[in-house]
């Protein structure tokens, strides 16, 4: 055996290559993924116009234009009252609007709205829906009993704060005396608001918002920003303000300085969940998020839904309406004549397709959002509190992620899908939308991946794909003066046109969309003299 | 020998000579340290330290012999080769402990890697010493052989004293490896600077710096590496370790004591598992008139199944365990099937790999006896298997006249957790009868019988190593320190049990 220099040099070089290779393998590879969102082409086509003249004609009793939660709630309410003569048009290929979902080999996952708080006692129609859907399963001591499988399983939420996970969303350790004082003062104030009733006897804040008091002393809160209201009280604690910023962005996609104080307080004082077994402060959730609810409502009216139909013109014809919708598959416009029309679409779209009925109003503004579904090979971990359903970082611009498999049916899973949320609230909505349009998928994936790995370095190497979903007009923004001004005015229409959308509450919540859908359906039935028992 | 004609004074040894002798010392020390590391690591991971030490030392010395013999074929550039070999030893030896730790769980033939490493290090060290002697002779030394050997043996003494007294207790194996790799490489680098015409060795200098940097990084990252190499956290030698899709499966053995750990939590010790499994299974089966069909939820080790199959009347046994890697392991490995007596491959047995919760929700069959043997409620996902919702599914799975037994943590260490399980079973509409048994490796352990009707206080039990009738009857007495106390209902949306379990056990372990 002869040991040559070459062999030794070769050995050393080999070791170096191996070491280098190992290093390269440790460096991140970009995961695959898709870029999708509310159908931009169809939306922009609608904005551009130029649809062909109608070549097909049909007739129906009531047209519901829009298959989001409001439109589906209207359809469901009509069906519940035994009214079958309606047709629902949906622009996209799938109904559900914000409450749509995706699915891959690992799990179903939400694309937008992903939970529903336990309903207030006031929300009669919603409780009726939940009972019919098997979500409220009984009664105990006069309180509704919710199906335990659909209440968010423990642990509900955790916060990444100072390098450690803590239960809940407000840091309790490592904060100063002023922080504690401001948190307590804010808590006391919203607790008082939650119990307060206006001079008209109605609760100061409730859900649906329409049931809230009209007491001018309360409505005046809608004229200033939430930030200003907090400043006036000298609650400057960064811990409190960070939490409130999280809350405002979470529910409204909007910064506290651009949210009305009424909406800000409503977030904390409007929820009084009514349920047995101490479940009143819980939320309902499913792997696919609120798509569970949207699909259940759609399943109630299977033959009445037309997907891939762009409603582009709605006009009055005597005491009837005609609705022109473009059939994407057949590339033709269909004119549907109806005795009533429920416009269950965002207000800016309704104003565009029915200019004679709905007045465009610049006061309606919309928050752009980014949602990413991250498929991972193993469950996230971390120091401190165990993995929760909702996982939030105190320092991130994102709102953190929810875990799709948290809600079962398996007790334990290997991989999961994390639904990661970020409203683009730091810039004007229009420039946020431009960012959504122009940034390539790789940029968004890097943003998502970096953010996730800051919270969960343990997921290094476990990310299998990042699917990015863009919402240009994710939610209406409850800016000062909007809820009790423009939104109220917009709700008033002349029969047989009825509006149904959470835009009319100024709060983009399932409960509000459901309320307005139910209300419009009942108004349409009243107009058509179809007997029904009001759920409102 | 060509230089023999120009000897110089040895009274003032030149810098190169000192450096070379220092090399001899360091090479010897490091070589022995690597050898000790490999032996210690092997006995730690594979057990049987006598075999490990003697085979590793034997292999090492043999490889040194080969290296020595091969050195005769080196005819020129001894210094360059010496430095290169020293750097290679630094690299291989320095990373050896960390590498073996990290490799252990991921490769099938650990011994092959172990001996390959020992042979490689031995070979290179064996090559070094004769080379060193020749270089020294070239430089200016007289008593070359005796000087080198002296330093070699002194180095060996230093290593063998340092290793057990200082290095193992203070640095640990992984860090020790890196530290001596660094020493190796540093000496090589120093040598390059001290020797004449050092300018010729630019490549070697670069390589030395690279190796130093690599080992330095390894030394700094030792802690993290050690965490990856979690075998370090077990008390007993690990004989099997694998990561399944769901959990970390580790089996350890010391003497006749075989232990299974899942995610670091002890599942059984072969010394006393019969106590646990007889107590879990026999009281339930004793209370069913003629148990034909039995369901085991969890218990992928097949030990509860072994107890069930002792009843000749049992016609079918269904075992639902999440992890196919666990059930495969316990149906194929000889030392494990000896323990469960081949229960998992018994013709009456049907093994289903599924999530227990999902399976129970979808199951429509009823069973005369259901044995619930899930891991302790250490986290929220396992905690789901102890909730009212789960027990409602369990209730549905119990045939008329049938019964269930639920392992329910320690009523002594975690009484509130134990009684939470009891309260929760009752909230799900089941009647209960709690009992407990002493299992040395777990401590005082609790179980609960649950049924859709009243449960007999006593029943004729199948006698085993642990249970006879008197013992079986005694298990149902609870002394005051374990007596029933108020406890909440454990619900999916409010997992009181996980919190109580954590609170009580961490207080106990603190």
C-alpha cells in the first residue's frame, strides 16, 4: 500500500467538499407554493365593463347577487321560510367569499375568515342558524350548549414575547407598573361599556351592531379615532397599545388611528357570548375555518346557486328588476328578470353594477390582506406555552398563524398547515393593493418564511410549501364617522332592491354579514308577501 | 542518516525541535483521547463497556501498526505529509464524538461507522510517529527514538488522567472531541510557522486555519449539537432510537432492564411492567362475564395485549395505536416480542394504526372490554384523549355488561389530575371504580374502571406474577393521601387535566 500525497490531498479536499455540502444543505431552499386570490381577472373585467348584450333570458322570483356569507345567509333564510323561488349568482367558481378554504394532502385550511365567537344572546337569527347546523346541540340551565368538538380546543392562543411563548395574547411578565395600570384601566373601561345600556334601553355595544344603542352619548364615539380616544385617556403604555393595534388589525385590518373609537370599543365590549359550561368567551373554529359555515349554508340550497356568473348590470323594469350576469363558462350574458333583487356584494361593486339603485360613496374603504398557508412537516413548538390554535408574535407585523389541524379530528398529527395573516395596514389601502399586485410570489414567500422562523426557529427545514393568497378588498374599514354615517345611509334602498353585506355594518364579521343577509331576505319576503317568522 | 555527519549541540534545542517534540506530545495525547472518546461513547450507546473498550483499543492499536508500516513508503516531503496527516487527525478526531452522536439515531449499522472512525484515526496516528522521528532526525536530534517515545508516553499519561478527571465531568464528550481537534490543528499550524522555509506551506496553512475555524465553530455549537444528539439525556445505554412521524422512539437497555421512552417519557421498564399491565388489564377482564372481544386504545408495545391474550375466551383483540413504527417494532424485534410474547402477531389480534380519537369517533362496534392505555396527558394533543368528549365516545364503545379500564396517572404524585380523570369519566355518564398499584419505575400508579352500569367491588382475578385475589382486592383501597378530592371536568375547550398534571408533576420533580 502506498500512501500518496494525492490521496491525502484528495482526502482533505473531500472532507472540505463534504463540509461545504453540509453547509449548503443547511441553507434554506425556497419552498414551492402558489399565488392566488380573489379572482382578479373577473373583478377587473367587472370594473372595465364591455360585457356582451344579453342573449339568454330567464326568470326567477328573487335574485341574490353575491355568494359570500351575506348572500348565502339570505339564501338560507329564504329556504328556511319555505321560499324556493330564488337564484344566487356568484362571480367566483366557489361560494363563501372571505369564508372560503383550501385543502391539501395534510389538511383543509382557511383562506380568510377562520372563526366565529360564541353568539350573543341578542343574535337570535345566528343562534337559530347554529342550532340548525348542529353547532348548538342543546340547552343546559337555560343556556345554549355548543358542540364541544366545534369550540376551539385548549390552548386557544399564545403570544411570543421576549423570546418565550405565553398563554393569552397580552404579556403579563416583564412589563412595567405603568403598563399594568393602563391595561387595568382599559380593561375596566371596556368591562363597564360591555355592561352599559344606552338611554334607549339597548346595550351600548352588541353584535349584530344594528342592535346597539343609538344613544348620542355613545354614537359620538364614532366621530373620533380609537387612537385619539386612548390618547385622551392618557393610556400610552406600549404594551397596551401594541395589543390594541393587534386587535384592530385583526378584526378590521386597520390601524387604531384610522379606526373609529366606537368600533375600537365594540371589539372589546360587544361580545357577550351566551353559552353553558363557561363557553361564553370561546370561539368556534374548524380546520377549514368559516368555510364550514358557508358550505353548510350553500348545501341547504343546492340547486339555487349559479357559480362563475359575473353580475354586471342591475336595473329596474317597472315593478320588476332585471339582472344581467355574464356566464364565464359560456361567455354570454344572461338577463334574469326577478320580482326582487338582493345585492349581496361589497358596496363599491353594488354601486358599479346598479348605479341607479346604489350611490357610490368614497367613504367606503377596504383593507388589503395577505394570507399564506404554510404546510409544515412537523408541529411548531417553542419555549414556554405549548402550541395553541392562534399563535401571535408581539413584535411581528403579521398577526401570527392559526393551526389548521388544532381542531381535530385527530388528537395528534405529524405535519400541519399554518394559516398566516397580515393586513397591509401600515400604508394607504390603495398602495397596499398595488403591493399585492406587483410583488412576486417569491418576495411574499420570503416575508412569510422569515416572519414564521423568527417566531418558530424550530420549523427551520420543515416548511414544505407556502401558498400565498391575496385579498385586495378583504374588509371594510370602520373609519371615524363611517359606521353611524355612510354605512347607515347606504342601507336604505327602494324595494324591490335590498342590500345585504357586512359593509353596511362597517364591521367585516360573519355575524354582521349574516345579519344583513337575513334582514334583506326577510325584507324581500315581506315585499313579496311571502309569510315567514322573523328571526331578527 | 545523511545528516548524521553534521550533529549539533543538543543542550540548546532549536525552536523547530521543541515544536516537533511538542507535536509528539500533542499527537499522543489527542490520539489517546479520541480512542477513549470512542470507547466511552460506544459503551454508552451500545452498552457492555468491557467489549467496547477492548475492541476499540484493539482496533486502534492495530490500525496504528498499519499506519506505522505504511510510513516506510513515504520517501520525501515528510514534514508536509506530517502536517497534512495531523490536520486530518484533527478534523476526524475532533468531530468524532459529535459525529457519532448525531449518526447514531440515523444509521442502521452504527458499529461500522464506529470502527471505521477508530481505524482511520489509529492509522493516521500510527503514520505520524515514524514520520516525526524521521523529521526530527533531519533537523538535529540525537536520541530521537527515546525522546519521541518519552513524549508519546507522557502524553498518554496526561490523556488518561485528564479524560476521566477533568474532561468528562467538565466538558462532556462532544466538547472534549472538538477541543482536542483544535489542539491538534493548532500544533500543526505552529509547526508550520516555526519550521524553516515555512513559506512553502501556504496550502497547509490555509487548511489548518480552515480546520481550526470548523472545530472552533463545532466547539461553540457543542451545546446545540448535544441537544440534537438527545441520546445524551437517557440514564441507560440506548439500544434503539428512531424518529417516527409522530414521536421519538428510544429503547434503552442496562442488563436485563429494557425501557421504552416516547418523546423522552418512560413508557415501561421490563423489570416491573408486569405489575402495571396486570393491574391495567386483569381487574377489568375479571368483571366481564365472558370477555370475547377486547379493544386496546394505545398500548402499541403489545404488553397490555399480552395480558388480554392470557384469557383463552378472548376471540378478537383490536389494538389502535397511532404510530406504525411502534407497533412494527414490537411485532418484529426479538427482544421485544419476547417481552410481549408475540401478542401483536397473535392470530386473534388486529392492529390498526390510527389516531385514537378519530378512530373512536368513527367506530361503530362495541367491545366487552376496552383498555385505554394512552401516554400521560403531558400536552394538549394527548390531553384531548382524556376529555369528556372522548369518554363519551368511549362509553359508546362499551358493550352491554362490558367495562373499560383507563390508565390515569399517579394518584399519589398528581392526586388532582387523577381525580380529574375520575370526575370527567363520571361527567361523560360512566360509573367508575378507581384503584391503584405500585410500579417501582413509575411509583404509585392509578387506574379507573368505567362502565355503563354498577361495577362489582370484587371479582375473581386471573392470577399472575403480581396479582392474586387478595392483592387485587386491596388495590381499591385509597389511603388518605390519595383519597378522592374535588376536581374539575376536563373538556376539549378547557383542558384542566394538562395543567393540573403539569403543575403536580413539576412540583414533585422539583
